[in-house]
C-alpha cells in the first residue's frame, strides 16, 4: 500500500507569485535612483571636460598673444556678452556663431589694465559657463580663472632735442 501526502504542493500559488513580483519590483526601483544619479553625474562631467579643454586652449592663446593684442585691450565683462570679449561653443566644444541656436557654452573675459611708471600689468578674468536653456533657466558657471600679464612700458621720449644735447658730456 502506498501512502501519499495530501498537503504536498507541486508549484507556486498565484499569491506567492504576486508577492515575489512585488519584492522584485521594489528591489528594481531601489536600483533606479543610483542609476539616474550616475547619469546626471556623467552628463555634468562631460560639461566640465569641455569647459576645462576650452579654457586651457584659450589660456594658451592668451599667453602666446602679443602683449598689445586686440583681444587683450582693456574692456569686456565676465557677466554679459561684450563684442570681442566672448565666444560661443556647441556641446562638443566647436565654436559657433553668435546667432546659432546650438550655442550651449560661452567663454567670456574681461581685461583690466594697470599702468605704472615701469610696468604694464593686465589682469585678465575669464569665465566658462553653460548657457541658459529650456531645462536650465539660468546660466551655470563651470570654470573661472584670473591671470596677470606683465609687460614693460616703452621708455618715455622727449621731443625736445635741446634737452638731449644738454645731458651729453662735453668733449673739449
């Protein structure tokens, strides 16, 4: 004679399957928040990389430029676009025109000239920012820098030739 267990189960009930699905859904949702945060950090990192590279290129150009270069004359603003003192860039860092809708970044600079008797000093302030967009209503500053350029003022010459003659020693 064979004895069988009347209470044995050969599968899962519908309630057990629903509970298991609920637990898996909760675990999946708990993993979603770190993934979204990671995507946001990755996106911001790409902005920071573009800002760093463009600022580095610009800084190298400023260092190589002659002291009296047009882009290093006094003027400009780091807070607003002033003609001759800003450049627009698209997402990959390529320069775009002022009227382009692709402009996602702006590099602005201001030059302040200080002249003393023996030295010319130019303080150059620059900011690289993400332009305002439909999703980001305000501009976000990504990088700022300030540097000094030193030059030697040209010697002061007088137009009076008599003054020059008087300062020479006599040879009599």
